[in-house]
C-alpha cells in the first residue's frame, strides 16, 4: 500500500511541527484536501495507519486520530478485513465542510452533520439513565425538564414514520408474521452494519450485527454470554447503573474501576489481574462524567483484554452528538484481536418505545449470542425492523440526525446559559461537550440526592451524580438532561432551579 | 350465598346417580339450563363450589368441573376475590349452544366458539416448539407442513390489524414514544385480565398482569425471579425444550418428572422433597403428549407447592383449541395460596412476529417481576400494545378465535384422515384432542429423529418426540403441527409421508 498510495499522496501532507496546529490536525486537513481534490479517488484504498506513520515519521496515534475523524466525517470508510477506503459517496455538503469544532453556529453547514447523521448510535443517551435503574425509572417516566435519556420526541418525523409502519403493516406476509431469526432481519442488519462502518469506524459485517430490544437488552445478553455465575466484571466508577443491574442479574460480581479525565484507569484495571472476565466502558462519552477515553487508554485496554483473554463491552451510547472537539471512532474499530462487543440502541435517535438496539459481536461469539437471545425471547418484532430498515435506507435517518444535532446544540447552549445566569453560585459545569446531558458539580457540602428530591417537588427531574457510584461518591453533582425540553423550557427550568438553590442557601 | 342462591336453584339441579351421565355433566346441564332460563340472572352470584357441593351432597371436584366448563363456555365469570357470577353478556349464540364435544361438524354453532374466542391464550402452541429449542428453530423457520407452533397466518385479519396499527402509529404522542413501565400499558393489562378471568377462570386483577415479549420471555422471567443459581426446578418428562433452556440459562438444575395420562406424576414430584423450588407444568394440554392434568393432580400439585413454599409455573399454551371433551379452567384459578405464576402468549392467537405475551403473577411477586423485566429489556414496544388492546376491546380478537376454532378443527380432521389413509401401518395417533399439533407413536424400532431428517429432505417439518425427553425416550413418535397448512396441503403432506414410510419399509 505504501508504494501505491504513498508517492502521489505525500506532497499533499506537508506536516509542520511547532506551528501551533497539532500534527493529527494537519494530517486530517491534508488528507481531507486530497480527498476533496480527488487526489485520493472515491473507493480508493488509503495507506494503513502503520504504513503512513512510518512514511511521515509520525506516531501511529497521530495517524489513527486523523483517520478516525475522517471516518467520523464520512470521507473514509472501513471495510472489515479489507482496510480503509475513500468513501464512494462523500457527505453531500463535503465541499463546504467545516469540522464542527470550528464553529458553534447552530446552522452552519458542516461535514459532521452529514456523517453524524449517518450514525445509528448517535445521541443514544442510555436506555435507562435514571438513577438506580429500576426505581428511578418507575417513579418518573415523565417528560420533565432535565430528564435524562430523553430525545426530542416532539421533533421526531412522526408522519414519515407512520407512513413506513403502515406500509409494512398492510404488506405483512405470512413469512414476516412467522418466527424470525435471533439475529434480526438481514435488511436491517445490513443497514446497521454499513452505518457503523462508515460513521463509527466499526469493523463489522452484517452477520456480526445482532438486533436487540434496546441497549439494556444488549448489555443483559453480554452478561449472559460472557459471564458465568460469580465471574468478575469491571465497571466504571462512577458508571451506568443499568449496566450494573444487567451484570448482577446474571450473577456476576462487580469490580468498580475509577474514571479520570482519560476515562477508565486501565492500570487500575490491570492490577485486578486475570480474574476479570470483562470490562464495560463508555469510551466515546463516559457515563456519567462525559469524558472521552484517550487513545492511549484505548490501546492499553485492548492490550489488557488480549493479554488476559478477557472481553471489552463498549457501550457507545451517544457518540455522535458532540459540540466541542472531535470524537474518536469506536474502540471496536481499533480492536484487531476480536475482544470487543459493541453495544448500541435506536432508543434515543428515534424514540425509546421503539425498543430496538443492536450488538456487534466478534464472529467467534456469534452463535453463543444467538443461542442466548433464543433462550431470552427468541427475536424482536418484525414490523419495526422492516420500517426501521426503510427509514435508514431512504435517508430519513440521516436527515433526522442532522436536524437533531443542530437542535440539541441549541438546547445545550440554552441550558448552559441558564445555569450561568441562575445557578452559578452553587453549580459548576464539569462537562458539556457531548450527548444529551450536562454533568455538573455541586458546591461542597450540598447533597445531590436531597436537591434532586426537592427538584421533584417542583416537577424537575434531574439525576444525582452520587447515585452513579457503587462506593462513596467522590463528588456530589447533578446530571441535567437537555434533549427532551425546548430552549424556553430549559431557561424556565434553570430559573426554577436557581430559586430552589437560593431558598436552600437562605 | 347458599341461602340466597340455594333454594330456587335446587329444583333445576336434579342429579341422578348411575344413569350413565357423569354427575358433573348433569350439574353442568342443569346450571346451564338455569342460566339460559334466567333462573340465574345475568350478573347474579352463584354459590361457591364448596357451598353447592354440600347442598347437593356431591364432591367439590364435581362442582368445580361443572363450573370450570361453564366459565370456559362463558355462562359464568369469575371476579377476583368476589366469587363467581352469571355472565352479564352471554355467548351470542348461547341459546343454541351445544358443547363442542357433542358435535364434530366444523361449522356447527356452539358456545365454546363464543368463549374460546374470548381467550388470549387460545391455541398458543409454544413459542418455540421446534425440537432442541435453538437449533431446530434456527434451521427451520419455514412455513412447511407439520411445522409446530404455526397458526393460520394466511387467515389472520391483516387489513383490520393494519388499520389499528396505522391508527396508533399516526397518533403516537411523545408520552407514548418515551419510556414505558415494565408491566406494560394499563389498557392492555386490563383487557388481558378480563379475558383470562372470564374465559380461563384465572383469578387476577390487571395489576397482576405483566406484558412480556412472548411466552419464552415469560418463562425466562420466571427463572430469573423464582430460581437462584443452582436451584432445582421440576419439569415434565417428556416436556417443552424451550422451558428447559430458559431455566438452565438462569443457572437452575432440571429435575425431570414423568408424565402419565393424568399429567405430571405429582407423587414423584413430592418424593423429590422440599429442595424443589418450582415446578413447570402444562396442565391444559401437556406439551408434547397432549394429555390434560386431572383435577385430582391439580389439587395435589397446589398442595405440594403450598406445603413446601415452592412455586408452580403454569404454561397455559394452547388451552382453548379443543376438539374433544372439555378442558378444565386454569390451574391458577383454583390456587388459593398464591403459588401459581400463569404464562401465556399471543404468538399463536395472532402471530409469532408480534412478540407479545403475558404473565399473571401473585401480588407478592409483582415487584420482583417488574425489577427483573427492567434489568432484561425494560418494557415492550408501545405501538403493538395499543393496537392489541383495541383489537381485543373492539371484538376482533373474539371473532378471529371463533373462526380459527372451526378452521383448526377442519385441519386437524384432515390430518387425522390423511394419517389413517396413508400412514396407519407405521404411525399411531396418541392424542389429537386439542391444540395445534397431533402427537403420535411410531412403530417399534423406528427412529423418529432419522424419520424427521428424511422428512426435511421432502420439505416436511415434523418434530421428533424423542427430542422432548431429557433422558432416554420412552417412545419414539412424531409431533405433527396442523395449524399453518390448509386441508389440501395436509392431505398432500400425509401422502408424501406415507411414501417415505413405504420406501423405508421396503
């Protein structure tokens, strides 16, 4: 590959050290120019990260980071086993592409729209991000401001969706009414695999995709297949309560591993030794703190899994809605040893009551996952699989995601604005870079649980950060969802929260 | 109750011993006359089984049997806690009612139509009756003749269903698109509870009903809630492979208990002692042999459960399609101690790809079941729950079941006729009284597994009886489904099977 792609490519990749622009950024720009300028032809293979790194005398991480962003923005696409290629179909507005991080204008055309839009897992805030998995959800199913896990249901293209559902309901054949396969309908598995390959750099074929009843079901299946009774599974601390309940329901024991600004502390994980059968992580947007796992940590985690023959469960729950900086591609895409199980859901990109998610599993585990699904509930309803496959193939999915990215960006800014205006004395924003919630710290000495209870009396539904800890909470804070409320509602809600805090203080 | 209902009722119940008509039969006829003659008014309460038994000097079982049939045929309805009442709405053709067992004419009007029609669990042949649960199902998803678990998909009122689905898809509100409760939608739970009360004599309120993703999911939830890792669960031998896979997936150990002509050998179960946490039975129509559990065995089983504090899982999978004799009501309806979990599904009454079933759980277990559902996949898709509730409430469900009973009766007769004509030398019918499959014995020395394999080559999809045994199979036989093929197809299939058998013999 070096010999073919290298020579004519090199002139377009003039890397200058110490000019204030990161090397991976310069490399991204150069490769993007080469693609838009047709130096790299659509469908053409690009050098492997290792080859190009050698050629340019830069680290493989630098190339990996640039490739990930190009994959993320749709200029490149990965094909399982075959390598990385220039996209056949470039983002429709690629010629005017401006990476999102360079602008915050809600409606500025930018390439990430086109590609983020092509991602099933986009903005899929956890299936059940409510604190204490069950109880929280049961008590508050509402659509209240700050509710986690809630997409903009009022903005969903209901008429289009109803048309597709009605079309397939009328056309249901006996074959489509009979038993289906545990893996799901081929047409949907193909659509999911293609989107994950092109927009999340996931390395998969359709037959590695397993359609689930949402990501909670996906995590529960991982527990059933990967963990025997009494096995130890490492979870992030703080972390996602729903994953913990899925693992403990399978009789597994939880080993909390601290999270810092680079994600799960892999050194701490490694110190637990070989007895850890699996580690569950949220690399793109850590739940609940929001940090992105660093590339170094990602490689260390994969190395850990390979060395111990353990598994990594990648819960890629809202990797697409990013408002600052660029996300890395999926951890799964960098996994050469087939140790990663990738978990995603449509609950937030479309709507929770759809109950459709997916897993991408290593070929070696496919049959085991099918058997487990079979023993659980056999397969998912067929009608929604048919409608969803059309929704994706006919481009509605892409358009919806693009609209949502702009919409959520505005809602997020409204929330941050309201917090700064009304709550600054008690609440510090910790992370608001991505997803559908903002993670915050409370002033020392304040109890987040008590505050959340008081907020409920005012019909506000936040989540207490401390409920995401297995052990003693290091910090108290609020997780504030902004997906399900419009900007006016969010401003009003922050005002109400400010009043609450003021009355507490007095 | 005795004093009120007794006096004027007695003259209508002249029981004559030794006239060749069983006492419960005479009692059924007398009570039915009293209801049709308005001696017992619609909505009026009837004496308790115990009171009437004392009054008439007959055993409680005699009264129980008569009441069960009246409940089954819609003349009586049970109300949880309150007792048993004369139906407000009698079967529309009750005045011409002739119990089904008295006629085999496919289109003779009879009361069981009206009532059978009112039963969600009707004809729900197992969710996955294929041999070897997983493998069998994966290899053969077809619509081939003799396929088990297959309803008459071509006869389903698709247009009506599509209309209901489209109506609700267009009207989806944000609240209906958001997260739902693990128990399911109240409107559907109400509809299911009412049908089970009136047509299956199940004692339940809507809040005991939990909507599942089909009966496999229901069994898996039972395993999660009732069985700890290593616990022993008693299963029928021969029995349903899907149930066994659900229990073993939860880490439970299986204790096979032989089945005879009265159902599971409860004495054998009792001999296993207190260490058995639960017993899973199919009392209405034993899977696979087809026998109905005797009333004496039912009471003994309930007594066993109460004595040991164990649980009974009643898999009431196709209790409504009966062609000979009368079924008893659900075991759950006789359970005073709250030890029975009732499992049902709509997969066969409507269609498998619907993926909707239900559980009726004792109030004491409700929260535990909700938590388990929450950890598995939270809740079922909302749209189908809405459409299904309307399908039941608007009477489509009743009409469809009525049509299906007649249709399946004809298909069963066509199968029996074809077997007698073409296969009598090698195949003996063991049970064809109910449900959507016929259980048969093969001539001594014939291997059912080998025969099933040869049948597959001829595109026939039977199930080998021996695959339903955990231990060595006592007999070899074929389970032949007749729900999914019309009479012509079934005649052709039996002809093909006859040719196969002849070529084997030669």
